[in-house]
């Protein structure tokens, strides 16, 4: 985000000098120290007092037009000590549902009684965000560039700044993503279930998205880098790039709120989950069904559908010869991702199917979840009218 766009209505905005590096506050030791009041928190060259809420603009390399660029942080440093949670969005610059999730989160009244520290980064990849692109201007993927370095590529420098100022201070993290462009994801949380030494699975269950997907750590990702530092990070995936999706936004906001309450950062606040709220279902594996020929796809299967082996998911047609070629499900499961673009090339990923031990129960969970967060039901007057 360039400097003008980074201004918010919060008057306590501060811009840091790029030359100065701040010492790291020992926020992870809150249990040992157990003071009644949080110690001040240093980010960049800014000292943040307990109870303060400030915007901090961390300097990044400027544009070639000489416009300065900053990484904007919203810091809420509670009076009382507690966990330090970071929430990041738009690590891929075109994935914007998380930007809106963080906007709503920062308006949550309960934050006035925050215990611990919330570090919100609504737009991590500011260069991609202003270009409406997943990548950096040098075409690198920021989520393959961690931990980064001070002297590396542009992506490496952004990653380095985020790690130094945010990840190193955190005890927990939530990284908000969407599907890629023209691809829609059912709200889901990714966690490594096979090597869960860091408690990410417990957090994933608390988050409450309908599906938890077993996903290995990827080299260079924010999640992998944080995990290597002992900071469990949930990756939330919901909706499509460059689009707002009200259900995905509501589910993400509620998920972050549930995690904060679980961590003891917020107390005595209802979570607006109904008494029949479904527990998330865990998928052990998933696969993408790919186009076996090029053509125009007529999709017959919405997100969240339960499919059985051999079911017809869609039909690829040849607009020049009136041929039809069905796309069939190679396994049973629930469709948790799909393409929204009917123009497909052979080999292209069309449907993402998650496999469950009990697919029927998984499908019921998804249905209950969708009706619980139905944008037509006014569940959250604090968030304002739904985006439609
Ligand atoms: Zn992403």
C-alpha cells in the first residue's frame, strides 16, 4: 500500500525510519513473567504502551516512481498480558476476503478488553494488492519467499520485514487466503495433521470452518517459517481471488474470534454460534479432478456438494462440433474447491474433492454450516449489512 492509502481514521499513525531496527519484546514469556500489566511493546522504533491501539507503517522498498511504500500494521496492545496473535491477509495480493475480515475484526467491541496483543496486517503483499495481482512485481510468490532476507529479492525483503516485526513477536498466527483467480474455495482450514507438535490442529478445530484439510508445510511459506519458530499458524482458505464472499468473510471473522476466545485473549463474549453448530470434519486427503480435454465446461456441481465415485460433475463441450464429454468424480467425497471459469484447457484443475471416512456426515456438516452463516440471516448486526 502506498503512503496515502495507508492512512486510516486512527490518528495515532506513525511512519518508521527504514534504518532502525528494534529489539524484540519478550512477548512469548507472558506466563513466566505474569505481571498484572503488559510491558510496553516495541515495533520498529515505536514503543507501544499497554492499552494503546496504534497504526504502524513499516518501510518497504519504494516504487520506481519514488512513491514510498509501507507495510501497514494495526497493533492493539492489551492492558493485561496474554498471547500475541498475528492475523495476516493478502500475502497473495489479489486475495481480498481477508482484508475485509480484518476490517470487521478491528471493529469488534470486545477488543476493548483485549488480553495480550493483536497484530493485524490487512495487506501483506502491498505491491500485488495495488496491482490486483497474486505476485510481487518481480513475479515471485511471497508465500514461497519466507523467511526472506534484508538483502534478497523484493519478495525476500517483504518477508523479512514481516518476520522481524510480526512473526518474531507472536505466539500464534492466522493467515487468511482465498482460492486463486477464477477458483472458489469452500471455507476450510489447512493444518499439518501428521506432524502436529505445535497444537495447530486444536486451533483448527476451534476456528470452526466446516472442513479441516491435512496439508503438509510448504517450503518458504509463512506457515512453515512460523512453525519453525514454534508459532502455530492456521491457514484459512475461503472464496475466490478479487471477489468478496460474504459467507467466507463471516466464517473467517467468526473463526478468528473463536481462536482469540480460546486463547484467553477475549473473555465473556458470545460467539454467535447456534446450539446446533456442527463440529468441523477432518479430511485426510484431497485431489483435483482435471480436464482430460480442452473445451467449454458446463458445471453441474456447486461447492459443498457430496459426490460419489462415478458421479457426473460437469460436461466439457466442444462448441464447434457439438460433442459432450462428461467429467466424473474419480472418488467419493465433498467438493471443497472448483473453477468458476468455463473455458478450460486439457490438464486444468476443475474440482477439488476432499475425502472423508464418513462423507455423508461431512456433507451434513457443510450444509449446517452454510445455513448457519447464511448471509440472508442477520446474525451479526455489528458487522453492518452483508456484502452481496
Ligand atoms: Zn493465497
